């Protein structure tokens, strides 16, 4: 999925946020779903095999001497322009 995609159906049935989450909660890893969405003005359907849910916690911490790439990624994550 891309930013701005609008999910409109799950397995051929129209969904909103709540019904999508409820129907998705009924699924199990390995199940195959058909997800229909609008991307810009194009209606697209994707067949997706569900994987295992990963509940990892992540933490962003400062480093004493970040590399230029670390600095770029950190600034991009913050939404700060420039290098």
C-alpha cells in the first residue's frame, strides 16, 4: 500500500475503517485476502497472503557521531528539510 491509498473492499465486500479491522481480525496467518483500494483515481485489487503479526517495539536513540546516512534518515523521519 501507498500513502493516500483508500481501502474500499475486503474480499469483495465494502468496508469502512471499523468493519475492515473487524473482518481482518477474523483472519489468520496464511489466509489469502483480496484487498480493493483506490490509488489516485485507479481502482485496484490486490491478492495478499497474510503473514504472522509482528509486535516489535522500536526506539530511536541518538548516537554520538552519526554517519551522514544516519543523519539523513533521522532528518527525513522528523520531516526536516536539508541534509
